[in-house]
């Protein structure tokens, strides 16, 4: 059985960009006679709020999204993420990182040519990867807060060369120049990257469908799957909905929320039609939506 999922984070009201993503998943599922599951990615207790979870379910129902089975809330599976982190520790492919944001900025400024990820974020300069195990222990014992980072070089040595498959059947190699990303956050204990691979496997997801902004993370997800001996889905990254200036629609640039459109009398049918037939990511959609929300 083919299975995909829509996995929003309840950090605010869903906006039209999220609606496009949800409908893209639904349309793919209908075309392929696949199941569409809904997962609420609410592990970030600093940013996620239960009222936004409730709101997003109502808004998706209004939009006409239909999902299969029960909703999975990440907050109910924290033990599974802790176990996955423990497995990575046993494999010795993660290391404690004591750097503050400021330490990292200073270090990357010093190494002016430090590599950047596809998403433009400067790579972690590797400061704590070079700590000896006694230094690591000493600092842990003093109670200094730390995150867990993956040692990409070490991890790839263990797994051997890896690749992942996109929707066109094209293979992408997992590069050894990936960033040593945070797998266990200082504040909540684990990261989105770890939770997402654990959940996709637990839910039997055959096709991950998500926005192009997450494409740069797929190599890391493939690597985590190999380390944790989890199956690898096919990845489909859809284009992001943009505004008239070509900027990605997001909360920050005031993309209209489904709630705004709904409470101001907008029609879900019109919105759905525009998002699915408008051709993306072209400005006319945005103009059309602005009139829907009025
Ligand atoms: N929760 C993520 C978001 O809202 C999506 C994660 C994914 O689809 O892998 O951007």
C-alpha cells in the first residue's frame, strides 16, 4: 500500500502555503490510490501550542482535506526519539556540542570561507568534534548544557556510500560535505531530523511529500535511516508558493491564514481550485487569494 503524510507544525495558524502543501499531498494520494496520513509535529514545546493543533485540524477539515486513520502527535512518542538517540550514541556517530550560537558565529566569521549548506546556513565549524573524550566528559560533568551533533564523516564511514531517490527516479548521493547537524537539541533533547525519520518509518510512509525548503535535509534523513536501520521512502519535493515578489509565502511575510480567509467569508472551494489549478508558484495565485480573503 502506498502511503504519504502531511506533517504540519502547530506554531501558528496554517497559511495558504501550508494549504497548498496539504492539497498537493492529497492530490498525489488520490492519483496513486494511496493513503494520506496526518501527523502533527509538536515536539518543539517552546514554539508549538495545543490551540494551534486544534485550529489546524479545523482548518484542514474546512479546506476539505481527508486523512486516513488517527492523527499521530509527535508529543506522544518522545520515548521512541530518545531510544533512537541512544542508538546513535552507541554507534558513536554523535558528539556533544557545547557551543553557543555566538561561539559558532564567531568561529565561522574567523573561517570566512566556511562551507554553507544548500539552504545558505553556514556549516558548523566542527569545534566540539575535535574535543577529546576526557574533555567531553569533564564538560558534561560540570553541567554545561550541550546538544548532540552528528559526525557526518564518521557516520558515512560506518554506512558506506548512500543515495536517495526522487520522484523522477533520479538518485542523489549523500554527500560527505553535509553539515554536522544537531540531532539532539539542548532544550528538548532531540531534533526534527531525528523525529521525522523515526515517524516516517513507524507510520510506514512509502512517499514523503514536502516543500522544496526541506530538500537540503533529505541526505541527512537518508543517513539517519541507514544508521537506525529504517526503510527509506521515495522523496517528492514540491515547489513553494510565492508572493508577487517571488518571496516564499510564510507567516513572516503575512501570507493569509486559512482562518483569515474562512472568517472573512472566503470559500474553501475557490481556494482549493486556485491552489490546485493556478500553476505554481505564480503571482496571479497570490492576487487571486487576496481577493478570496476580502
Ligand atoms: N513539520 C515540517 C513543517 O511544518 C514538515 C516536515 C516534513 O514534511 O518532513 O515544515
